[in-house]
C-alpha cells in the first residue's frame, strides 16, 4: 500500500509540477511561486510516506492523516488538470477573432480564469500545509519502510528482450504468435509451463515484442507476478499499465447484477454489471468525487437498449472515465456533457443516441470516444477537428451516419477511426486520410462515388497505413450513384492497401474488372475476403493462391456464372487454409466446377459452407471436410445435395417458402449431426408452406440441438422427436398452428417455446423432463396455465413466462421445483397471484416481475398479500426496480 500511495502522489503532483504546462501558466498568471511552494510541501510529505504506511495499522491518527492526504492529492490533480486544459486551449487559439471571443467569454476570460484558479490553488496549498504540519506529531521517519514485494525485486522482469542474443526459439515463437492472431477473439489464457531456467519468460518476451502482435492488439500489458502473488497488487499493476497512472484498488466499487448496496463515500471508481446502474436514482453518488463510472452490459437483446439513465451525467464533473454502453441516452447525453472537462474516456457504444452534442468538441483531454454500433447516430460534432487529444475514435457499425465533420485529417494522434465517409466538399475529401498513417485495426471507407478519380484516390495514402488490419471499400448501391465503371476502376486501383492487410471487403464496385493488386495477389497475408454487389465483374481473382485465406464471401455478384479454375488459380493445392465459404444471391451462378482440377486437392480444410439464393445452381460438390452446412432459398435439387454431406455436425435449412415437405431421405444417413435448424428468425421469406417433418428425425442419434422456426403451416412436431435420446436443447418459434407438444425426450436441458399462438397445452410435453434446467414460454397467447406435470421438473433452474396474457395462475405444484433459482414474469396481464408453494423454493434467488399489474400490487414489499410467500427471496425486481436485495 505504501508504494501505491507514494507512487500515486508522485505521479499526480511531481509529474504535473514538472511539466512545461504548469510552469508556463505559472508564469503567465503569476502563480509560479505558489506552484513551487506546493511542490516543496509535497516533497516533504512524500519523504515520510513509507513509514506512515507501515505504522497506520497501529495508529488510527495516521490512518486518518493518510486518508486526508489522498483526498488532497485528488484535489491537486483536478487543479493541475484544469491548468493543462487551459494551456491546450491557448495553444489552439488562432487569430485575433478567437482571442477577442476568448477574452469576452466569462468561461475563457484569462482574468476570470486566473482569479478562479488562484483561489483553488490556495485551497489546495492550505490543505497540504495542514497535512504537512500534522505529520510532525506522528514522529515519522524519512525513507523508512519496505514492502514485502520489494524483497523479490530480483525476479522482476519487463517485456524488453534482445532478439539477437536468442537462439533456437523460432518455431515456438511462430507457433504462439499464430495461435494468438488466429484465436484472439476467444483465447483468454495460454500457459507456458516448465522448470526454471528453460526460457519461458524469454519466449513470452519474444511473442509480446513481435511486430505482428503489436499491430493486432490495440492494448498490450506486461505485468510481472514474481513470487509475491498478491491479487490486489497485480490488478492494480494491470490498471496502472492501461492508464499510465497509479491506481488505488481500495477506492473501487463493483456493483453486481441486481444489487443495490450502499456506496462508500471514499469510492472514486465505480462499475456496474448488466443493468445495475439503472437501480440508482439521481442521488446516485452525489457525495463522491468520481473519477470512473462504467457499466458493463452482458444480458441484452441485440438491437434494443437498456433503461434510460435516471441521473445527470454532467453533475459528476471530475470524471476521467465514463462507460455507458447499451443505454438509452437520447434524452440524457445533453449539451452539459461539455462540463466534463477532465474526461479522457467516453464509451456510448450500442446506444440509441442520434446526435452528439456540439459541446463534446470542447473536451480537450478526451482520448477515447467509442461510438461503435450506435445505429441511430446520424451526425457528429462539427468541430471535432479541435479534439486534438483524440486517439481512439470508433465509428464501426454507425450505419445511419451521413457524413464526416470537416477537417478530420487534423486529428494527428488518431490510432483508431473505424469509418470514414467521403464527401464532395473541401474538408470532406478522401485526402483527409492522407496524414492519418497511424490508424490501425478496422477502417471502412464509404461513398467512394464522391472520389473524383485516380489522383484524388491516391491522396488517401492507404499503402502507408501499415497498422491497418481490415479494410472495407464501398460505393453506394442506390440509383443515385452515377459513377462510371471506368472511374470506379481508377479509384480502386489507387486504393491498394499495405501488404500487411488481413481482411478486405469491397462492396458496390461498378467496374468490370478488378485491379492488378488483387489479380496478382499482392496482399499475401489476407485471411478474409468479402466481395458484395460487384454487379459488373464476371471474372473473379485467383483467390485460391492466397495460402492464409480462411474466409471467402461472395454476395450479389450477378454476372458470375461459374466457380472454377479461374478462381482456384494455378497452385497445386488451391485454398489450403480456407475454412469458411459463403455464396449468396448469386442469381446467375450455374456451375461449380471441381472435376477440372487435374487431380489437385481442393477445399481440403473447408469446415463451413453457406449457400443462399442461388436459383440456377443445381448441385454441390462433395466436400468431406465440411461440418457446418447452411442452405437457404435455392432449388429443391440443390437441397437434395445434403444427402451427400454425411459428416456434417451442423445443418441449417432456411427460406424455401414453397417447400411443403423435405426431400425423402434427406437426413437418413446423418448420424453425426448434432445441431439442426429448420427455418431462421431473419429468413425472408419464411418456410410458410412446410407442413410436415415426419420420418425426417428418426436416425439422428447424435442430435443435441433442434430449432424449428417460422413454419406457418406446420401443425405438429413429429412423433419421432421423443426418440432423440441425445437431444439437450429444443427451440420452437413462430409455429402459429401448433396446439400441443408431443412427448419430449427426458434428455432435454433447455426448452424454449415462442410465438406459438394456438398452443393451449403443455401437459404431455413436460411430464418426463426430469433433467430440464431452462424453460422459456414467450407470446403463447392462448396458453392459460402450466400443467400439474410441472412438478416433475425437479432440475429446473430458470423459468421465464413472457407475453402470455392467458395465464391466470401458476399451479401450486411449483413447490416441487426444488432447484429453481430464477423466475421471470413479463407482460402476463391476467396473472392474478403467486402460489403459496413458492415459499418452499429455498434455491430461488431472483424473482423479476414486469408489467404484470395484479402481481405488482400483491407483491408490494411488506404490504402485498403475496409478500409473505416471497419475502425470503434474495433479489426481487419489479418493473426494473430492485425491491429487495441482500445488500440492502
């Protein structure tokens, strides 16, 4: 702890005092002497910190003194940060007009600023003088004290390594790097183990310092565990590595899901899981000087947003970090966000925000602005070019964004952009990207119709952007685009990216041929390629020569008639690494050649194949390696090709709106099949003509998951479903004619029934499901009750009933659900009461009731008639309000 406090104060004060910013403003505003005095006082206090930390456990007075010292340090940090902000503002002022405006504004008038800041500096100085004077009564000794961790400094390591002195580790290094790059999205831990002295640390240093790893990961952290395995020390070290600033873990508060504990006044950094932030009112943390406020959302429906904030963000004007992902912010992120002048990090990703307030441009310290997947966002602040500190600006997935602010090329610190929309006016041209050579990760360049030609496109300077890993180039596909094919070809030719590129997507291209840099495979490191709506390109590049290519997607390529040797290239083993192949809306594709390869093996590693809306393709080649197969809205002849894919483990059939029955024997030999989906939520058209699935499921002995979705004419599930002894998950959705369930296999662990409007009975379906853990009923409007056979579900852990207005009561047999831990009741308007038997459910930890007016009244805390039956449940939430929690 001594090291933490000492380092924090040294960083906050000594670091800031020695910056040119503070010295400059000290001279300009006549405060240099005050700065020096404050610095001197701090150095005197710092000298006895280690001894104070050692003695605080035996002396309450010292502990209080340290607490006051930390509070004063935060105040000092705020004051010095305000000086830093003023320095940046002064440097950005240009011209007499701006200077006059600054002087006439009370907020920016240098005389007003000096008076205000001199007062704040005086207050901080008085606090430190008092702390300095109080320390004398404790008889603290300068420089005394040693942390336990200090005894193990001999094992402290860093990420630095001299590769010239390392021999014999190339293979291991390349193997580790390959795994990190290939599985970066889902790899959490990779352990290197062995006896001491074998070079484990050296190998880790080599991987950490490799250039390809540095380009792939925006953030890398090296933390040495050594012999002192202290979780708090290590967590603090990780956070300090990210923020480049010391961090006191004692001042953190994590609010778990559905909890509303009292928040200590000393808390500076708060984080919430799921919707925990919604359970606090406007007085959330009014007594805290918060530095960080972050909400982590895990359980949400994609495309929807959480509850709106119930407090004003702008009231917490000391914030450095603010994370409000997945919130409804349309009415809450007001112009007052400009008050958060200390803010460094702002995340409003996946929110419903439509327009950012102009005042955000005044946040001179803001380094990260995450707007990714704000699908309603249509406008950015006009003066965004003034945000000179901005390093990370993520616009990925902002589909409604219409244009970029003028002068984005002036943001020279940018390392992440995500998206750039080309405009016709000065300040909006593609040339704004010219100087942004350090942007990395993903970049999507849209509206290339507005590029004037070859010379204009060359101004983007893409070949020098070596940190980019993914590039998307798109032209408008609507009728307003009048760009000629020749101009399109010139533009694409000039947009050749650096050879480091891993992913490439081209969409809406009007040319009839692809540029040489694609035909000659000058991007040898490509892992993923997507071509969409390139309507005039009949011939495809030789993608088969790309030895690292793992995913190839071809969509809406209307003039392509044949997949064959032209795309395979002249290599001995075309597509040696290809794992996923998607072809969709290829309206004129007639032939897929594999018999012209002259004995060469092809698609040897292909695991996943998706074919959708290829109406002229009548057959698929046999590819034994395929495990995941999707076929949608093609010919019945093509669907019959499924018979030949006997090794698949996952099959999805979708579309086929005129298909009444599946082809005979389609699934008779698929003994390896584990997951089967018929229909799909996003499938247009629906499988509205499918009437029967009889005799299709009998031989699926390995089937674990079955989804049947949006089949309008299907009146019942096949009787054979009860013989699927390996089935663990059954989801049926959008079957409007089904009235009852057949007997279901006892192996089921998950059962979801959604939008089955005519379903009236569950009696037979539930009686043998002794292993069922998750039961969800949604929008089954004619279902009027749960059967008494629910008593057999003694393994059930989660029960959800959503949008079932016909359900008026729950059977008292619910008392037999001894494993039930979570129950959710949503929009069951006629549900009159909860059964008395619910009080016997000792494992029930969470009860959520939403828009059930009768239950809301009967479950009112301490007063409702059903309250005695639920009073022992740990967490009770009614209409998104935590009514009861163990912590309150």
